[in-house]
C-alpha cells in the first residue's frame, strides 16, 4: 500500500521522503477507513485515482486532488468508499514548505488546502504534468521535478530552527526547549517566535509529537505491550502523562488500542516508520 522513495540530493534539506499509496478494495462494500497520527511532516500530494474525506476533530474536510497540508496537531481519519485509491506525495520536513514556498505555516495547522491556491508554481506546468500521471512511480518523478525547479528558483537558507529540528530528531523528542536554546545560544522568545513562524507549531508541541512518533514506532503488534517501560524510556513524567498523550493521538487508552485495525497506520508508523526518514 505504502511505498517510499529517496528524494534527489538537492531536495534532502526540504523533503524527508517521496511516496506512493495504492489501495484496492477486494469487494464493492470495502471502505478505506484509516487512523492517522500527526507525524511532524507537511504533505504535498496528488490524488489521481479515487477520492477522500478527512475528519479532523469531528470536522469533515473534503480533500482536493492536489493538496497541501501543514502540521497536524491531533489525530485525523481518512475515509473513502472508492474501489481504488492512488496517491503520489512528498512528506516535507517541518520547515520545507516555509523554505520552498514561504507559506504562512500557522494558518495551515490541521488543514488540507488546494495546492494551486497556495503554491507559486505556474498552473499550466502543474496541470499538464499531473494530468499525464498513469502510474504512481511516474507521479513521483513528476512531483520531484516540480520541487527541484522550485529549489533552483529560490529558497531560504537553513537557520536555528532547522538545527533545532535536527537536534529534536537526534534525541528522539526527548529534549526540552531550554536545552535547545542553551545549545543554540539564542533567546527563548526569538526562538519560540521563529519556530512557530516556520513550522506552525510551538517547539514544545512539535517535540511532543516527535517523541510520540518514536515511541509509537517501538510498539510490537505481535506481542503484549509493556507501556510502562516504553513510557519511561521516552521520559514521560509518569504513566498518566503517557496515557493522556496516547488517548489524544490515538483516540483510546493504550490498553484498549489495537493496531491491527489500522493497516495504513501499522505500515507507516511501525513496519516502516516515516519518522525515521528524517536525516
């Protein structure tokens, strides 16, 4: 269902991975109904077969064919009754959309917007390129070409926020804002303001999401989970704090959650964790 591709070298500072999603219902009654967790990445994707509706905090959000999403700060549900779904996309690093397109990142939190309305890319280039996609792998090459052209035209230089994000991933989310600003030798107010401008979230919330992703990737669906040990390894203050995060992002208490109900989540968060694509 989910296949990842390494981005071109020139895209590595901005793109964590390129990917395709392919799903075929075995019966007419089959429905695509998948839970997704916030990953810390932003998405630029083209849906060239099938259709989706996204539910975020109870709100129904129709998904455009060519869409961009900012940071997700809560769980969300993808639903579709299409017999076939095919998507090609890019998981952009937290500052990728800001560097490449200068978008207002706080305004994109928990949203999916039509990419043509936001991106400074000639619409004729997009329409002509995307309308020719017949197979997912072909779409990867087209999307990569569009992004490379953007890098070559104009891009922002890396700064303290990019360095901090690298540190957050290196520590698997087990690092405080105080530790980050001490390492970077900058003021907390400046750091907080710049981080939210470039990422869309506060650094503490982003770090919390990264920590949860790394923790979730440690789960073994074939064995009983030792949540108390896992939560201690990831520096949760106590088990109740861990349970609160788990319920926030998964919708259920850890003891009631069964990953086998969500094939896409299992594939992207445990079997081949997207969080590990950040380099």
